[in-house]
């Protein structure tokens, strides 16, 4: 019984077992090799049939007829086809042997891809960070400036409120009544009478307010009363006897540390008060 060479055909590896980047190349090489092997088997089968025919008729001349396979160097074609397949197998084994390196290279390629994708976003964030740094540099001193302004305003308010409170207290004691009052208004004061804006002040009230305010200015931090010269011109004009006494007491307390004090007055009683000040008339 005739046995075909197909039963001893070359077994090729499954292309699905190759790495993805080699699968297509392996499939082409194996397909070509299978065609060459099939052709060689066909040639061998034809030769086997001719030999058997010769064996049956040893004295009969046998020749290849037209259409028979070409037998010129069939081994060279199959050798090249098998070598091509083996070359791809070697590539596969090389990748397997250097799998760690390949994985590292793949990681590096992925990292580079991610970096390239992130570069525009990084540039944008870097620009925003630079703008934020610039803005921060422009405003970083603002809190201290604001705190200094707040402290200055609070100090001014305290310094502004305290003289008003002292003037009200002294005016109340000076006049013996409390309907007149200094109220703080913006950077100055407003004078009210019984809660309403004061108007039509008497001559004595005007003199009292002016006199008390003048005595208060002697406490100004820009004026050194111990080295200063103070001149008071008729501080008791239009004052009654009680107010005259109060005026003298306030003046004496406020001017006791003056380096020099001059008082001009037309009031004989005030000018002759035993305060150690000479009377000028």
C-alpha cells in the first residue's frame, strides 16, 4: 500500500503563540513554508510512483512525461522557507530571554507617551504658578500694611475719642450743666445741645469752649510745655463769678509746667488772683 509523504509533514508552531508584534510576520513565513513543503511532498510522491513503476518493469525504460514536477534543487527552496520560520522563532525566543529588558523599554515608552501628553497641561500649570507667585509677591506685604493702617486708625480713634470725652467732662464741670456735648464726627467734632445740633451759643459758652479747648491743646504731643511760652488773651470774657473761679482753676492746672506764661485780662479780680502771675492791663 502506498504511503504519502503527507504523513510525515513538517509541524509548524501555532501563530497565536507568537508575540503580537511577530504574529503577522510568522503567519506569512509559515504559510510560505507550508506551500514549499507541500510542493516537495508532491514531487516526492511522484518520484515514488515512478520508482514503483520501474520496479514492476525493471527492463522497461521509464521517463518523465510533460507535466511532471520540476526536480531541480527542491531542497534549496524548503531550506530557505524553514530558515525564515526559524528566524522568527529565534526572534520570539530572544524577546522571551530579554523579557525584563523589553518590559522596561515598554514602560519607558509608555512613560514618554504620558509625559508628552501631559506637557501642554504642565506648561499651563507652570504659567499659572508663575502668575500666582507674581501676584503673591505683589500682595504679600498687604496684610502687614492693612494691620498697620488698622492700628493707626484705632489709635487715631482712641486719641480722637479721648479728648472729646475729657472736653465733655470738663465742660460739664465748668458750666455746671450737661446739655452741651461734643460728639465725634468724621475727623472732627460736632456740638450738640440735649441731643440736637447746638446753635445760638451764649458768649459765656463760646468763651468756655474756646478756653477749655485751648488748654487741651497744651497737651499736644508736638508741643513741649516745659520748654514753651504760653500767651493767654482774656480767657474769662463774659464769664460769671463761678465760671471765673473754674477758669482760674483749670488754667492753673494746665499751665503749671509752662516754661513761661503770659495772661492778658481786663478782669481785675482774675488778674489779681494769688497765682504768682503778674497782671497786665
